[in-house]
C-alpha cells in the first residue's frame, strides 16, 4: 500500500487492515499538527 500526499509518498508493507488504518490516521494527525503550527505563527 502507498500513502500519497502533496509532499511525499510512503510505501507500507503488506499488513492487517488495522495497521494500515493506524498508519493513515498517523499521517492525518501529522498533517493536522503541521497546519495548526502554521496557523499559530
């Protein structure tokens, strides 16, 4: 599976749906944190 974003692609090994969902949610969390930091400036 590959997570594609505006700034990068992240290829993940074959794993359970739960682990894939965790990876997607981790990426979403990173994006939200970076946006919050950008608007706090």
